[in-house]
């Protein structure tokens, strides 16, 4: 996703993707970037799967631990996403992702040795206990918050930057986008396209709206000639079938939008009906490139 109208933009690499900060007040750009970078640094120290983090320390402890407010919020968002999707978005897939080769920051080596196909259910999000700031992760369970933490970071960063600086702010982290404060005249115009050969469109988002895109084509790698990607089915711990190239959803919060898009990829053929019942604005790109929209997808 890319902003398409004139705006003041800063961008830099982070978390194997690109961070973008857009402000309606050019004088606030440097300070907005500082706020966003600070927020992303705090989130990484709280829950990174690839670097020393508070989450890694909790996993190593194997017992109930009192954690920071930020990690409690991040874990709470992940457990709520699991509950809302009937377990389709499950944070206990960290070990499965590592065994498939996603054991370090992207980009991964384009090719590698074959990995065994181990069809099994994820340990299960219900085994994690969170009460206030008291968190228990069972021994041997590795958590991956990729489906929610990046989106929640976008929400937090946009809200904090707009609140502190009094400017309209858009924060995009890869396919996760959040806005706060007053939008520019005419709204935020966004170019929606996952990969360069995918069908594209441009939409207008109002102040405070968020958008997320989940993809079976991005974050891919190959092992033993088998093409893999990062969206796993918790019932099998294997990459979901590529029924959809990508799914994009608009919501009030980016973390809610990403919860829907990730679950839609997991649900496959059932995704369209599920999103229709939720009445969320959504755009689905099928593997043959056909585009389907529903729920009042923005013009």
C-alpha cells in the first residue's frame, strides 16, 4: 500500500519491511518519525522473536511472570484475535514457523534444504494465561505475534504521534496502516496493491481509519523446492493453501483489520462468506487475479 497524493513522508527499513510516516504538517515530520521509531523500538524489545526480548525471557522462565504493560497489551491483543477468530489467528505458532525455516529476520535465503512435513495442531492459544500483567506461557511453547503486534504498533504509533504533535498522521508498516488526527483535504488516498503483478486500486480513507493487507505471496521462501510462506493454519502448522493472493480490510483499528485478513487467508474458500457476515469493508484477490469486494469497500 502506498500514499498517492502529495504529502510529507519519511520512510526507512524496519522489521524486514518499510516503515512510512506521513504528516499533514510538514514541520512535524522529524518529530513524528522520532515518536514512531521510539514506539517500534519498544515493541521490538517487548516481543521480538529474533532478538533478545521480554517475551523470550518469559518463554524461558516457564512459569507465571509479571510483565510490562506493553507486553501485556501485545499479548492481550493476540489472545483476543485468537478468541474472535475461533483460533484461526493463533499466537502459538512460533516453533512451527522456525521449523519451516522462518527462524530469522527476512529476507531468508531464497532456497534451502528440505524440511520435513510435520502435520500437527499448534500448541493452542488457550494454554497461555494472562491476568492483568501476570503472564504464563507453558514450557516449550514459542509465541509469534506477527499477526497482531505489527498492526498494533501502527495503531499506537499513529495515535501517539498525532496526540503529541497535533498533526494528522499516517503510519504504515508493510501492509499495516493506521491513521490518527485530521486527514488531509479529501481524505487519505491509498494505492492498494500487494505485489507488482497484482491488480491495483486506489481508495480514500477518512480520518482515523485503518487498513491491513495479508498475503500468501509476500514473506515467502523455498525449502527443498517447496515454496513456503508465513501464514500457517493452526490445525496443521503448515502454510495455508493459496486460495487468495491477498486480503485487505478496512477497520477503525489496524489490529482488528489484520485479525480479519489473517483469518481470511486461513479460512480459504470460506473467507468471503465469513467477512460478509462480519460486514467489514474487504477486498480479496484470488489466485487467478480475480478481485472480489464486499462490505462497502471504499471508493
